[in-house]
């Protein structure tokens, strides 16, 4: 294992996408976005062959360039993903690395007046671009989406909203069961906001004026503000908190907007889409700091109740916290690629 680089059996093509949907977004974030596309070994040797595709989305504060980040004694996912196909562990597939960064650190991959049209950007711009530029199989049965944490949330809800595009998913510690993963953070936020007279915009101005993540409050308040911008923005884009910033009491009508985005609660509303899924990988860590292992269990139960066959679900809990779980990504990639692989006939 080299500490600085590795040779690829496939290749990564780097594109810049000019998004009409992100142009003029509320935060003034770039509408030109990087997009990485992994092409598996042998792609150029069989010009008639078509491939399944797997879209990879990032966790909160993640952006596409971070897929190259290397820690000691571990390879980044772009390399372990290549290994899956280089060693013949799964049928070859095209892997698409999508960037959905915002000025708040993330978009939750939804359309919002507070951040922009990131769900539509993914579904109506990125997917058609990939299908037009690469030899994909244009079918939800052969298209999957995968992510961790906020990306895991996006991977759960996108196939509910767009079953015409995505028929399989993997979610690693995905945001779910919000009474456990978010409400404890609200209590922390109230304490941190005492320094800012209960005004999260005061904190935001302070955060932007200094080196980021140099105060204990920063992670909690950034996530709180950013997710509010995604789930409960006012029509003018102002993020509305789902709790009173002084007392911590829930603001029921705003909190309900967050609950409407809870994947566990969404399953019943989108049961027909859920029943159509071809493959679902769900995992969590038994020491996850946001209790997302419990959310994973609840999500598994709900999709089973909705009528998805247990044979199409892989559920696993690992002895782990929320971070450092990249070793699970190639496991899910291999499992998904095996299940969405084309038959010889559909590959032509």
C-alpha cells in the first residue's frame, strides 16, 4: 500500500458541468461544478458494451475533491473502488462522483429556497449528461446511488422521489429517525447560542470572519443552520430553526417540515417506489454518535413493511462510530454492482 498514490486499472474522467439549475442560486455558489466519472477496465476495448452506473454523493461538508484524501494505512475510495473492478470482484460499472457543495457545507441533495435546486441538478442535469456521454444502460434497474451520512440520506430519498431514475441504493450511516439524530443536537445548539444572544446569524457572521472550526460550537451550529436552509427555509431563503433558540422548545410547524424529510417516515408515502427497488444496502455503526444505527434499523423495518423483499436488502451493523467508515464503501459497491449488472442482452 503506497502512502501517496496508486495506479488505476480503469480511469477517472474529470468534467466541469455548467448547471442551468444552479445558476443564480440563493447562496451565490458556483453553477459550474466538477464531476468525476470512473470508467472501468475494458471500457474502451468493447465499444458496443453498455454498463450499469452507480452515483456516489458525499456527506455534509464534503465535496468531490475530498475523494482523493488519503489517511495513513488506508486508500481513498476512488482507489478501493477501482480495486473492486480490477480484481473482478463485481461486473464492471461506471461510477459517478457528484459534487453538491454549498456555502453552508451541503445541500442534502434536495431542492430548497435556502440553497438551490440540488435534487433537480442531480436528476435532471447530471444523469442525462452521463447517459449522453457514456455507454450506460438507461434504466433504473441498472442505476444506483450511494452515500454516507448526509449522502446516505440523499441515497435513501432520491430513489423514492425518482424511481424512474434510481432502482438501487446503498446508505452508510444515513441521516434518519430524526428524533434521535437531530433533537439532541438542538439542545447543544441552544447552549452554544447563548454566546450569540440566541441568534444563529450572529454565529454565522463570526464563523465566516475567522478560521473555521476553531470553536466547539462550529460543527453543531453549521449543521443546524445548513440543514435548516435545506429543510425549512422561508420563501426568501432565510433558514428557519425548528426550535426556539433560547428555550429549545420545538416549533411544531417548522419541525414538521424536517420530519417530512425523515427517510423512515417517507417510506409509507413512497411505498410504491420502494417496492420497485432492486437492491438496498443499509449499514450503521453500533457506536454512531448520532444514533444512526437505530435509524438504519428503523429504515430497514419500514422498507420491509412497505413490501420490499428481504432478499433485496443487505443490512449490517458494524462495531464503529460515525467516522472512518470508508472501508465499507467498496463492500457496498461490490454488492450493488453484482445486483444491478446487465444481462448479456441488456448490455448491448
